[in-house]
């Protein structure tokens, strides 16, 4: 991706996020959100609830802490400071999500949720986190490994499927609207696009490029 394309993508994502926020604020997604919940709620069963709770747990607060500690541990043991970039990207993702939640202040869905959440609803934190993590992993697979192209494609597809299931789990469990998921996807892609721009075109962070060799 060249610099111009990167800038265009960032601009499009900013506009998309602003439109998404405005539509959410004016409750324009009501019928779509309700339709998606009614569709996914048909899957509700004892076994499916266990499965979707597991997918939701993949990016729970506890797991995020484990991911961050793992990255820090790797950087310390292997003495590779470049890994800290991924640590900070995940942390920035969390702050970005919480900032948007406090600005929008959208209540959680008013339904009989399977699990309880006491924070605001928009955008979906689980969605932002899984997109950010999977995006970073896919980037590493395609740019830092010597795997054959077929394997890279298969792994990427599997990671995307996991991401989709995590997103569906949030609607299934009754803690997010479909529009929260869309907001989470756009927000995460915007964050990754901005990070890509700063790393590759703006500042070219020294330790990142040193460890990239």
C-alpha cells in the first residue's frame, strides 16, 4: 500500500465512522439492529450459548491482560523491542474504544441478555480488539514469515472466521447491537490504518524498522 492509498483509506474510514455515529445517535439503525438480533436469537440453545461464550471470552478483559503480558514477556526474554509496538497498538485500541464509548454513551440493548455488561454499548470493544489483534497477526504472517502463500491464505481465512464468530457472539449474548459491531469494525480498521501510516510513511519508528530486518 502506498502513501496516497493509505491516506484515502483513512479519510474514507473517518467519514464512515462519523456517519455511523450520527445514525446511531438518531436511532436510524433500530429496524436493522432488531432484525439482526431476531435472526441470531433463533440460534439460542444451551450448547450454542457455551460456544458463543467461549468465542466472546477470546477477547475478554482477562485474555487481553494475558496477551499484553505475553508480548511484554517475549520482548524481555528475546530482547526484541519491536514487539512493544504491538503492545502499544492494543493498549491504544482499548483507550480509543473507551473514549468513543464515553462520547457516544449508548446504553446496552434493553433485552434479556445472556451475560451482563455495565459499560456503554457503542462501539463494540470485543469487535475492535479482535479486529486489531487479527489484523496485526495477518500483517505479521504476510510480512514476517516465510510460509507458502496457500498457508498464509488459509490461516488468514481462519482468523477472519474467528473474528466473525466473536462479533456474532456479542449480538447472540444480547450485549451489543449490530450497529455496535459495524462501529467496532470501522474504528479498528481506522486505528490500524493510522498506525500503518505513521509506521511506514510519517515517522518510521526506529526500533520498529530495526527489528523488521
